C-alpha cells in the first residue's frame, strides 16, 4: 500500500510539472543554419598585354633554279627553334582580337645533290625568323581558339659544296620577306599564366642569290612550316595605364 501511494504521488507531481516543462521547451528558439553561399564560376578575361616564350620544330622547303631557269632540285631544311613573343589582346564578349610580334632563333638546315650539276651539293640554312601578326579568336572561358595572319621575315644562308670532298665552293646569305597564316589553342592556367600550341605556315618570296666565287646564281623559293609550344604571362589590367 505504501509503494502504491508513493507511485500515485509521483505520477501526480509529474502531471503537474508537464505543462510548465512543455511551455519552457516550446519557448526555446529554433536554430536554422543559413544555406552555404553559391559557388560562382570564374570568368576568364583575355584582355591585356602579355609576354612569353616559345619553342618547337620547323621545316623550310627550298627549291633552287640556276639563273632562275634550270631546276637544281629541292630539299627540306629541318631543326629546332626557340624564341619569344609580345602582344596585346582585347576581348569583346567571346571574341578575342590581338596583335603580336614574335622573334625566333632557328637551326633549320638541309641539302641535296644538284640535278643540274651532279658534282655540287646545294644547301640552305635558316637561322632566324620573325612574325608580325594580327589575331582573331573565340574564347570558351579559359580556352582560346584563334587564327592569325600577317608578315614574316627569314634569315638564310646558302652554300654550294663539292660532292667529292665536301669542300665549300660558294656561300651567300640574305633576309627575305613574306606572309604567314596560322592557328592555335591556348589554355588559361591562372589569371596571369597560359600555355598553348600553335601552327604557322610562312609563304616567302623567291630570292635571287648570287655566289661571288661561282659563275651565275640561283633563284631560291622557300616555304616554312612551324609547330611551337608557347607559355605566356599576362600583365594585370593596371599595366600600361
């Protein structure tokens, strides 16, 4: 009987305290966490001055005609190249325009036995070239596809050697002008750094090359193909203001 009375009294006390406890519990504020901020995609801007380095491979295709009439054959002068570029781009919506100057050291060399004079080896070496081009491209945010075109210049050395012993018979050099067309892809790595790959074809004017120690001269025709990897640094927008 005593235990029954204690149990009854306990139930009654709990029943009396329940409304007050419930009121206290209901009054507690509900903490709701704010949603995380939305992630905004970075928009790349290609506008600005840039400077960079490039390096790769080139091939100069050279055809010689003795006195501009008699073919002596053709050869490819191939080798490596390294150089630099500087330019400016400006972006309007997704279209990117630009202008660039490029200068490269080159080591493109090759030769063939003359078809007109079988005792002679004729050879061409291209030791430097430069490009001044305009660019137009389309930006897929951090990826830029572009085409380019403009003026080109090459520095060349021509030589005639003996088939018998390789001794040099004649030698001369020139600088010639022409045009270039090319295309490339460039990827933005950071807001300042980008890297890409480019192909260029140089259409060079024919050049009359005379050899003081030989009788007559040659008309040499030249085209050049280039494949280069490029690394550019773009200056901050405040640069040049």
